C-alpha cells in the first residue's frame, strides 16, 4: 500500500509519466588508513555482496561499493506483507587510496576524500610478523594522531589559499559581502594551525553553512575502526579505547569508535548463515563486526530510516534526521513531493502488532500528517498526492 508502485497507482489527473525521476540519497563513507591496517580487506568484506569481487590493496585509485544497512524492522515487515521485493537502506563505502611507506603524505587524491560524507579510519591494533607496519611498531594512538594531522594540514592549505585570495580581492577593492567568510576562515586557520580539527572548533550554524562548500576533511564525522587480534576481539570497545589510549580522540560526539577483527570477519564471511551465527556465539560476540560497522556509519551520518510497505515492495528509505514529510515523500518519487496532499503515518510497532494498515486504522493508530510533519525513525508512510 505504501510502496513506490502503489503510491504511483493512486496518482490523479490525466498526465502520463514515461520517465520517473527520483531523488536518490547516496551516503558515502570513505575508508582511510595507513598501509597494512586492513582497510581494503574490510572494504571487500563490506561490499562483496554488491561487487561480487575483491579489490587489491595499494591501488592509486578509489573503489566503491554498496553495503546494505541491516534492519530487523524491515525483515519483520517483509514477513507480514510478503512483498515481491525487499529493498534495504544502503551506504556507499569508498576505499580511499593511501600512499605506502612512512612519513607524511599518506593521503592520495584529496578530491575523492572530500566527496565522502563521513570518514572511517581503519587503525591497526593486531600484531603479525608477516605483515610489516609502515612505522615498524604497533601504536594505534600514534596512527590516529598522524592521520588526524594529515586531515588538518590538508584543510589548512585549502583555508589559507582561499583566505589569501579574499585578502587580495579586498585590497583591489573588488570584495563584496565576503567579510563574514574572511572572519570564519581566520577562525578556522587559527584552529588548524594549532593542530585542532574543525570538528572541535566552535562555529555557529551560519559559519558551518558557509563552510559546507569547502568539504573540509577534519570537519567530517569520523568513525575509528580498531582492527584487533583474534585474542582481543571479545574485549569491549570502551576497554579497547582505554587500553590503546584513544580517549583523547573521542571528545567530540561526531567521533566514534568500534572494534573488529578482519581475520575473524573473513572466516565468518565464508560460512553459511547458521554456521556463522554459531561461530559468533562461540566467540561471545554481540554480532558480526561488519554489521556493526555499517550501522555505525549510517548513524554517524545522522540519518534515520522510514519505511514503505505493501505487496509490491517493502523498503527502507534514508533521510537526514529532522526531515519533514513533504521532503521525505520526494525521496520516494519527485511527484509525491510536488503533489503532496498528506501522509498516512503509522508507527512501526503498531503496524507489526496489528499486521495491517486497515487494523491500525480501526484502532485509530494510523494518522494523517501534513507537509511539515517531522518524520520519525521507524515511521511507515503512505503518501497521498495529486499531480
């Protein structure tokens, strides 16, 4: 009833659409890290169901692939409606190229880095005599600091170049309405020069909006993925953070961390679903590490999921937290936003309890909401529209 096709059948008017136009949100999370950290291994595991193949490490170009965002709510809706198709939310993971060797300059092709909505720093904490570390010793705190410094230096170069150009324009008398930009960039260059990331720099909403076009790397949400030994995989993330002295990097809410073991994830990936579940249980893990990485990346991007459900398709849609109903309708189809009348909304828990929209309507659990309704995580929505 709420799927894209069923919404389209409810269309009023005589205008026919031979081509459908959709607004597609592509959530891009860029994987970064020093060589030998396991970055490409985790990328291959995360995206293998999409790409069907593995990519070699040490490349000079970026590779990308899709990962499904696991959601038990979508699974339950599928069990109720038995649709022809089930479509989960997705995150695009991009394996960013990293220069091999020691010293500064690990980042390659900064344009690729700037197109990411969030960064996942894969940090090596495992020990393996057969896999040399570029710095010769295992020190996660040092490696996180080094990568953070590289992001800061890259941003400082961009800010200084723009500030220099604005100052020249001002001297020539051709500067118009750029005083605020100069002030904000001076604040940024001061913080960056002191080794402070732009995530930690206090900026108001107007300043952040002004800087959005620069795509500063040190302002992006950051997920630190600690790649540990098999013996340490059962240690909680908080204990690992303390053990590896990473607390100082998690002072900002836009920086998170979790623990995985790429070696174990490789073994799990080769097993069937039942064997994998038993293996995870034997190790005492809370679930597959790759699932936790995907979910954490999705949450770090500040997105929530709403659902459409029916006989044709059950689907999870990704929207920024705080999106209103009319904008959410546009993610399903641009016509739904253009001709929006109202949204039929039911809470996921109510729908699962009643097993149908009609039963929810009988119990007054299906609501009619206007265009300014702020969609909540887990809402199941059918859009009424006319074009």
